[in-house]
C-alpha cells in the first residue's frame, strides 16, 4: 500500500512541482531561441534524441547482466535533461540560454520519444523478463500532464508576475534536490541485499554512459566550432538526465522498482562529473580574468604620461 502511494501519488505530484519550477525559468522565446544558433541546436537535439539512446542500448547490451537493468539503463537514456542541467550550466559559466532552450524542447519531444524508446527496449531485452504491456497512450498522456502542463503553468506564472516566479523558483529547486536525495536513498534501501551486486553490475555502465555522452557532446561541439560557452552547455546537457522522470516511469507506469536502479545510481554519478566541469570552467574563467587584468595593467604602464 505504501509503495502504491509513493509511485501513484507522491512521485507524480513531486515531479509536477519540480517541472513547475522549471517552467518558472522559461519564456516562450526559449522554445524558438535554438533556431538562432542552428549548429548548437543540431548538436544538442541530435545528441539527446539519437546519440544518447543509441549509447544506452549499446552499454545495456554489453554490460548489463539482466534484462531489467538493461531496460532501466535505456529508460534513463531516453529521458531528457532536467532543470539541474540549467543550474549546473549557470555555475559553469556556460551558455544558459542555449541550455534552457534545449531542455525545454527535449522535454517536449520526450513525451513521444520515451514511450517509443522504452517499448523498443522491451522488445530487445525482454528475454527472461516478465511480460509487460507498455501503456504507450497512457504514458504519453501522463507525461503530458506531469511535464508539459506544469511547465506551461510555471511559464504563465512568470508572465503574470516575474517577481513571484523569482521568489518561488529557488525554493522549488531546493525541494527537488532534497526529494531526489530521499528518493535515491529509498530505492537503494529497498534493494537491500541486492545492493552490492547491483552496484558492481550497474555502476560501470552508468558511469560510462555519463562519461561517453559528455565526451560525445564535447567533441561534437568542437567539431561544429561552437564557442566555449556553447560547448560547456552541450557537454553538460548530454551528461545530465532527468532521473526523477526515469524513476517515475519505472515505478508508476511500468510498476517495477528495479527498473529505477540505474537512474538512482546515475543521479549520484552525474553530480560528481558535473561539478568537475564546473570547477574546471570556473578555474579557467578566473585565469582568463587574471590574464586580462595583467594585460590591462601592462598597457597602462606602457601608455605615455598624460600632459
């Protein structure tokens, strides 16, 4: 009964609140701004919609020992970046407008792509796993109500009162972070005696998914000759996924908590690597500012004295 209450009521409600918080940061222009930077949009959307699921399938087939963990990894790979990617991009001095735009568009597309990718994962990895009927239409409708609706509501609140939106957004972000931490601990606790074997099996695949996608984002952005801020945004957008959404799909729609284990592990891994990017970018930014300061000082010393 408690498990049903968590998966059917608490988790959807909390995801609704978290997505509302993301909507408070968006404007209608965020859904069209990416077309002003078509190369960056091509890299970001292509990476999320194509490269990420393909890498997820490859790692699941290669490293995951059971069908349930393989499907769980693909489910995670099918989810878009969440509001966390926008926060981390801001901390890393990346292109925040690009990050927000990609998150908004990817979240909209995910309503269709998540059921399709997860359904394909069940076809590929169903051997030895229970026969599950994927509720595609129900999943799409529920994702619409729990992602697009709260985002639209948050955008409406921002349009009506930017001051209220700015006051609410950090509080909802804090709530989302605390809720995610509790949710991860609860899932890992329920694994009980299977925790250590699950970590040994899933840990390498989850870590590789994160590192490979960040590397793919970095290399693709460099190949397209994007600037450093855009490259940072693409790298982080590729490496940070909406784990809360993956856990919701696993527990509420597919009704198997084991499918949520890769997402729970990924949530811990992605923060470590993301903070490494933030530290690198802030250190580099500080070095550039110091170098510019030295150059300005030298230029002033070389200038002729005023008469």
